[in-house]
């Protein structure tokens, strides 16, 4: 036997055993999906309600269509709508960013990859769809 050839019964010095495949939990992706879909649905519902309620405060002018909601107005409905719009934007941003981040992590780490994709897409589309729904309902209900 030659000195450069290893014995067939001996393992090669650089050979390693393959790593064991560990089943990963899909919970991370599921949470991202539920959160993303919740942000999407909640944002659309809030936009419909806000658009219907803000319709009387719509102003059509030479520059286009605008809705001006002020916190310091004398009208309690207008002030309430302004606060609700702010809460809607802040909660949507916080929960949407959470869903986006968790969806990306779920996809990258293969912990509920399909669920993470659904959550990521829903959280990504929520702001645009919400804005479109708000504008359509506000214009439709403009006084």
C-alpha cells in the first residue's frame, strides 16, 4: 500500500459527519402572518370609518381635494378624528414594522417561511391600500 493512499476502513482526516436536520417551529412565521393580516385588515377598516367620518370636513379647492383635521378646533368631532388618525398611523407603523421584521426573520431562518411571506406582503401592502381606501371613502362622503 502506498503511503499517500488512506486505508478504506479509516475516516479521512478532513471528513465530517453531516449535521442533523433539526425541525424548526413555524411559530415565528405564524405570528408574522397573523400580525401582518391584522394590520392589513385593521388598517382598512379604520380607513373606511375615518373616511366616512371625515367626509364632511373635506375641502375641494383649486389645488385639489384636502381633508384638514385639527386638534385645536372647536369641534369635538374634528378633534377626535385627528387623534384617531394619529393613533391609526402610529399603531399601523409600529405593528407593520414589527410584522415586516418578523416576516423577514421567519423567511431567512426558515421558521414558517410561507407564513412569513404572507405576513410580509400583507404588512407591506397595508399602508398603500389603507390610504387608497381612505381617499375613496372620504371623497365619496364629501359634503
